[in-house]
C-alpha cells in the first residue's frame, strides 16, 4: 500500500513536471537533459562498429567505478539508451531499427524532442533493453539509421549526433538509463576509423616484343644494339603520346629490357588495367606502328629480313590477368628484281658466302672520293647444285652505267691481308648495268671477314650509283668460277 502511494505520488510528480515543463523553456541546458546520477555501472565501448547500410553497433560494458557503492553502481539495471542528436533528424515517419545481440529490440528506436532540454535539443531513444548487471556486459546494440519516404532523416552518425564541445562530427554522446531514470552515466563514442583506402589496383606490366623467326634464310638477321635502342626510343615515345591522348597513366617508363639477336623487348607499366584499357581502341594501330618500325623507311620488309617472320606482340599482365594483348606479324620475302642479268642460283645459302647487311663508309683514296665498303662472311649452305662451290671468284654490283666514270676502282682486303689492294672496276656488256670486282679467287678462309670497297667520286651519291628498289641500297652477287652460283644480297646503309 505504502509503496503504491509513493509510486502514485512519484508518477503524479512526474506527470505534473511534464505538464509544466513542456511548455516552459529548458530546465536542463545540457545532455542528458534531466536530473540523474552521472556515475553508474554501465558504459559504451569507445569505438563504434559500422556494419554498412546505415547500421552502427555499440558494445555495452559493465564497469563499476572503484569504491562506488551507490544504487546506480551496484543495483541499477540498464533500460534505455539516449543519444544527443540534431533536431533535423526528428523527421516524421523515419524508419529506424535496432537489435540487441542480434535480435530486434522490443521497441524501435525513436528520435524525439528532448522535453526538458533547450529548444532544438533532440534525442535518439532506444528503450526496453532489459539489461542488468549480470547480462549487460559485452551486449551488442545496433542501430540502423534510415530516412522517411521523402528521404528526410539522418543516415550517418555525422549527421545524427551532436558531438561534445570541440569534438569532430561523428562523435556521439550517449546516456545509459536505469528503469527508474535515476542513473544516467554518459559515454562518448567515436565513429569507426575510416575504412583503409582500397589497395591501389595492380599495375599493368607491359612488354612490346619484336621478334624474328627464320622461315627459309640460312643467314638470319641479328638485331644490332643501335636498332634495339631505336626501337626502344620509338616504343617509349609512341606509348607516351598515345597514353597522353587518352589520359592513361604510365607508371614505369618503357625501356629496353632485352636486345638479343632475334628479340627486342621494351617493357614498362601502365598504372592499372583500366589505364591500359583506355588504349584498347588504339592498340591495333600501335602494334602496326611498331611493325613499321622494323620494316622501317621502306614501307616493306628490308632485304636483311628476307626469309624471316617479324612478330610484334604487346602483352600486358596485371597480377597474372591479361591487360594488353595484341599481335601483328609480317612474313618477309625477297623482292623480284631484274638483277643479275645472267641465269644463276641467287638464293642466299646456295654457296657458303654472304654479305653483311650494312655497308660502311670511309675516306677514299683520293681527296675527291669516298669508299663504300661491303663485308663478307661464310654461312652454312642449303642443299643444291651449288653446295660445293667454295671459290669466292668475283662480286658483281647492280650499278648505273651512266656513272661508269665515277667509280675509281675497288679496294679489297681478303681475310688475313693487312693492307687494302686496289683493283680496277670492270663493267659488263652495255645495258647490263653491272660493275665487277674481279678477279678475287678467294678461299672460304680468305672470304670470311673480307672487305670490298667501291671508291666513288664524292660528287655522286651511292643512291645514284647503285640501282634497285631500296634507297641507299646496293645489290651484289657473289660468283663462283662456274658462274652458275651467284647468291644475291641487298646491302643498306647502317640504320
Ligand atoms: C544492405 O541492404 C541491401 C538491401 O536491403 C542488402 O541487399 C545488402 O546485403 C545489405 N548490405 C549489408 C552489408 O548488410
Ligand atoms: C577505495 O577504498 C579504499 C579503502 O577505503 C581506499 O584505500 C582506496 O584509496 C579507495 N580508492 C579510490 C580510488 O578511491
Ligand atoms: C538480469 O536479467 C535477467 C533476464 O531478465 C534475469 O534472469 C536476471 O536474474 C537479472 N539479474 C539481475 C542481477 O537482476
Ligand atoms: C632504361 O634502361 C637502361 C639500361 O637498361 C638504364 O640505364 C636506364 O636508366 C633506364 N631508363 C629508365 C627511364 O628506366
Ligand atoms: C617477351 O620477352 C620477354 C623477355 O624479354 C619474355 O619474358 C616474354 O615472355 C616475352 N613475351 C611474349 C609474349 O613472348
Ligand atoms: C617474284 O616472282 C615469282 C615468279 O616470277 C613469284 O612467284 C613471286 O610471288 C614474286 N615475288 C614477289 C615478292 O613479288
Ligand atoms: C658436294 O660434296 C659432297 C661431299 O663430297 C658430295 O657428297 C655431294 O654430292 C656434293 N654435292 C654436289 C651438288 O656436287
Ligand atoms: C702495308 O701498308 C704499309 C703502309 O701503308 C706498308 O708499310 C706495308 O709495307 C704494306 N704491307 C704490304 C704487305 O703491302
Ligand atoms: C686461285 O687460287 C688457287 C689457290 O689459291 C690457285 O691454285 C689458282 O691458280 C687460282 N686461280 C686463278 C684463276 O687465279
């Protein structure tokens, strides 16, 4: 009975207080906007856990202050949590939800005006938790924030909470109330640390491989360092401009990584697969450009690639995934030309002799001449009627008869000789356009590493003197004494 009276009196008092307080201005200037004991047994762990989808979780701790013997420390239960929130979050029809240890709470959370707070004060209330000293410790309380149908409401802690003075947005203050509301210890909880930035996407490591494979030639070309360097510079420049044009980022500059006889590799990296994909539309053209590097200024295969395939691959991988993959190839065969004028076996490899692919120049014997020097070597023969033709008898060049007076002879040096020997240039029948370095009568040993230089008036260019489709290129044939064997080579200036 007495208890009943006390209770009714208390209720009445509370009722009166509410009746009178509501229209009045604030009675309590600061959170939790009521009179209650701030020392108690419950608190929230300092860190909030974000679960995605507007869901934030708090861990409750039972933590009785040392030597505290009050009701709030020793007996009080934990019935409800209130957060100090912004009034704008008090939008009608906002959908909020909460779970306690994974189970929905008995009553959905609610945002409301703080009746006894100053104007503009609002709270988020989660009640009927049913926790006490024996089961509260470690309990996980999750709140899912949401909006109403009009999209109004607060969906992040930064929007929701009024941070304590001086604290950044996202920091929340909560009061943990006992059923009799006498106890209201507060906790300040920090928003979860921002998620670590996603790891940067893996770079797209890309190599341009320019490779040669032999189809028929017994004398395969071998990439000299100068060409490797040229290709590497051109590849780097092309990628730089192509990437700039589409906004792709190159993180490892393209650079020569391999320069073998039959393989040039130029490697670098795009920032990511996405960057390399920006070049997808241009990839075909880029690969064609690289192939053109090899075929070069001629727009077709240079003679030293006859009988070989040129393959250009652009291959990229980003963590073992392909991020670039283009292949272009060309198969090179000898151009048909009207040289030599006689019928003989012009296949390289018919006899064991070959001319190196590039000529060199040096001062002539006269002040008014320049020497263009062709070097020879020995190679394996291919089967055929000429396979045993081992005498290097003479060399004939496809030359311009109109300039016959501008060649001042040949200087020759077989392997083993210390000095050049001068021999005169002899021309074939009128109309043959053929100038001969003869007689030579060299053995394999003498021919391997030998040199034959044309001594030409500096007033004319080699391009004027030598005939044939290649600018600054000279055709020559190496004859055996029978004149039936005459492997032919087209020699260019060094790239
Ligand atoms: C977020 O909500 C969507 C739709 O309700 C659901 O498909 C998704 O799985 C939720 N994500 C998380 C992390 O809970
Ligand atoms: C708690 O009480 C003990 C004994 O009365 C006293 O020695 C101790 O200093 C108190 N500790 C605190 C933190 O007040
Ligand atoms: C705490 O609440 C549980 C469940 O309601 C109850 O079984 C338990 O007896 C309570 N413990 C105390 C100390 O009140
Ligand atoms: C390219 O490679 C060469 C030798 O391999 C090296 O000297 C040079 O520094 C590299 N350049 C770049 C830009 O990495
Ligand atoms: C390109 O050449 C490199 C060697 O420099 C090699 O490791 C790589 O496998 C080659 N790529 C292709 C596609 O052949
Ligand atoms: C050269 O001529 C031969 C026959 O005369 C022909 O079969 C071959 O295709 C020609 N080659 C080129 C590259 O034109
Ligand atoms: C070349 O010489 C080898 C060995 O003497 C002989 O077997 C072969 O028949 C010769 N070839 C020709 C085309 O005469
Ligand atoms: C080679 O030339 C040098 C100087 O020009 C000369 O002294 C020498 O006798 C010559 N040797 C031969 C074998 O002709
Ligand atoms: C060619 O050289 C060989 C050996 O060196 C010699 O026996 C032969 O007489 C020479 N032939 C000519 C035509 O000079």
